[in-house]
C-alpha cells in the first residue's frame, strides 16, 4: 500500500512506478465492475484515477478505522466515479476487491452506483452534482471548530462546475477561512453531452480566481505534479495561505484504454464484453477473467456489511423554560430566538469549542438569530442569499458533533432546498431546521412567499420529524425538546404575533409543568359532539371557533397536533370515537395534515364524518386574517362548518 508524507519534496522513481502499476490494477477493477454490472461510469473513473491514488496515499486515513475522529476527509463530489473510488479503496486495504466486483450496483449492495457512506472510506453520499463541495466545507469548518489540524480533499468533475451551488460553496469557504480545504477538479473537458465548452461555456480558471481561491494547474496524470500541487497547498506554499486551494487537473476521459480516450460515449456507459476483454488485454491482464467472474457473480449472495455512519453524538445542557403570560403579545419566532440564545448561553462556553451552531441566509433579524450571533459570533454563520449551499453545509456540520440550527423562511427552508434536504436525509444528518414565515401568515408578501405546501414535501423525507408549535410557550418547549433529539427535525411557525393559548381558567396551557412529547397531541378543550383538529397559527383561530360553538351549546373538543410526525396515532383514534372531525390548517388541503389523518383512519377501518378547511390553491397578497377568511379559516366559518358537520 502506497503511503506518502509532506516532508519529501519529490516523488521517488520507484514511487512513480508503484503508482503506475496501481493505476493498471485499479483500471482493471473499473472495467470488470462496470461490465459485470452492465452499467456505470468508467470514463470519468479512469480520468480521475491518478488523482484518487495520490490523494488517498497522502491523506491521513486508516483502513482499519475509517471513522477515526481525527482523520482527513476525502469527499467525492462527482459520485458517479464510484467504480474508480471503490477500486482505489480496494488498493489501499479498506476492503477486498471480491465483494466490490461481485456486488457493484446490485440490489441490497453497499457498492451503489454513486458513492455511499455504507462503504468504508466514503465520507458523503453524492451523485446530485454540485453538492459535494458544500459538504466538504461543512467538514472543513467542523475540523477548525474542533481545533483539529486535518484536511479535507474534495474531488470534483469539471461539468459540475456549471452548478450555481458550487459558486456558493466557493464564496462561503473563503469567507470562513477554510484553508484546510483542497479541491481537485478532473478537467477532462467532456460530459454526457460532449464537449464541456459547447454544452455550457465557462472560463473555469477565471471563475475560481474570481472567488478568491488559490489555483494550481497541473497534468492530472502526472503523479509528480499531483503530489507537488497537494504538497504546495497543504504546506501553505500557495499565493494566499489563508484561502482554500483548487487544483485544476487536466486529464483525459477514459485514460489508459486507447479506444476509450477522449470519447464521451464512455462517460456513463459500460464496455460491452468484447471491448472489456480488449481493454483488459491492453492493461496486461487475462481477458478470460471476465467470463470467470461473470459466472461467479450469478451465484453470489450479497454479503458485504454496510458501514454505520450515524452522526457524532452531542450532549446538550437544557435551560429552564421561558413561560409567556396571557398578556404577552409576541410571536413564535421571537420565542425561538430567546430559546436559542439560552441554549447558547448554557452550552457555548468560553475557551471551548461551541456546541450550538446557527446558520441563516441574510435573514438574521427576521428569524431571530441575533441573540445567538451576539453571544457566540464564532458559532453563527451568515451565509448570504445562498440557501442551496447553506442547507448542505449545515447538514454536514450536523454530523460532526454539533447541534446545528438552520433558519430561514418556509419557501427557502423547504421548497427551495428540497433536493439538498433529500441528500442530507440520505446521509443521515441531524439537522434542526427552524422555519419561520410559514403559510398564508406571511400575508402581504404574496403567493411567492406563502409556503402552503411544506408538509406535502416534508412527508417525502421519511426520517424528518415535523413539529409545528401553537404559540410562543409551546415553541419554547419544542426547541428545548429537540436540542437533545437525534436525527433531522423540522420546526415551523408563522410570522405574526399570536395570543397565548390558555386553559379554561385563563392560565397558559403550555406552562412550566407541560412536557412536550413526540407523537402526542394536546387536548386543549374536551367536548362530546366532535373535534376540531388543528396546529400552528390556526390553533387560536380554532379556539375562538370553539368559544362560538360553546356559546351555542355545542360542546366540541379541540385537539392541537404539534407533532405532525411522528403522528399522534392514539389521539387520532380517540378523536374517531367522537365521529365528527374537522381538520383546520394553514396549508393546501390536498397535501396537508388532513389528508394524512384521512389515510390513517381509513387504514385503521375507522368510519367518521370528516371535513377539511384549508387552502385550495395559491392566494393573493393581503393581511393574514383576510387571507384566512377567503380560505374559510376565520373563526366564524370554522364554527359554522363544525356545526353543519354535527347536524348533517
């Protein structure tokens, strides 16, 4: 196994020869794996192969302990080169080649078509191009926050430089001083559509320089040049040692196989068996090996163990709750900001690495993160109007032993970055998204900013828990609850100031004795004629409707479901006993909580009288209470609808 260090200035001739021999062995694996699977990306794997071999030889990684805390990180942003990456990991002893060749791209296998953390040595599941650099930024910043002198290497394709998120990540890396980050760009100038410059013209070197990175240009197949460039970057011999470095490596698509070189056809297409045998012969290997392995693969059972890649744990000290009196006029987002500040004061201690991190996108004041920023400026990251990058970098940070809050408006926290959240989910991040300005409660900002579809989107991210508080007091309880809750969590709230929800005696319902529980709802009021089910901003509107009904002698229950996922199944089953159920929500009816409740009741063979109130489509600009009235969400219509349901 090749291993390099930064003390030497040049590679020895025998080391170069060793790399050349390793290249052939890895190229053999690339050809075999893709042809046996009948699919894959051999062209880019071959063009990146020399870079991969030198990086893993230089990186401080341990095949026997691939999740070692003080390791260097190698992020493969262009995840489709998995055959090349897995081949190199075989070469360096992370696992034997047999399971890779037998299981590549098979159902249930760790060796997926795009790199996944299930394989030892892989740091981040990638494949959706343009997101890997953001994840690498999160890892590089985490290393700095933990005062670890390690590096992050991010390998990228040249085609993905067309992605806007890559530019966002470059700017963020410079702003936050990530001089422990080195990218290596496989500059083979070809992509699926052919010539990269014809697909989408760009002046790549100039663009990177424009974002204030150091740039080193090399021959990406010259092992001496690759080593010298990496050494220069890691030894701070670059033009500006305070900045990250990009190595622009000129390469050849399909390198090492004569008939594959510079042919975009082989970017994402495996060689047919006859050409695969020809390639093996060129590399100096017995072509009949393909037939032997093909027969063996037919009877091979998936056996390679998937590597665990859970986030590093973080233990948070929970402060005492803040209880707002019924006379208080405030909003849930202010309660969130205060709870976040108290968490910071309790956990971000002087002369220690912070435990609580906050990220936002030019909305610090609106999402109430100013308190955190003032108390822990080193733990607060203003990312500018770069939501795609911020969602990804926050996800990566959340796996590194920090409690990470990402806050912005609903349309930006969910709709805008759905794909980034999806990749975070696949990577088992532990991100806490606290979104303000949800629903029609955004009001005058209009339909582009009225996020009334967030549940429909979040329901697809099956690992995300979803909590929507009813008032500032429940907000405080939920924020403190999620501080020691593992996994990905979404907490949402509106913009407006809302009344405190009270008990019938006029005291706060969510008082100091209240305990928020996942999968449990709040019976705000009890009645036998039916139940109004609601959540979030609508809770007070529904409570006002309850009072109207009460005055009419109609005794109904009011159930607040702040725990959208996990769903409070026992409470919903209890609701079904009341027969008449009205679901009220500041959300599209078709994809909201009501549809989820209907499905649950049907699957449990419960027959009820069920009615939904919510939005049927986009709204206009206007004051929230006016928009709610248009959608039938005013207290009078809620009460009338419930009365008709009871009397039907």
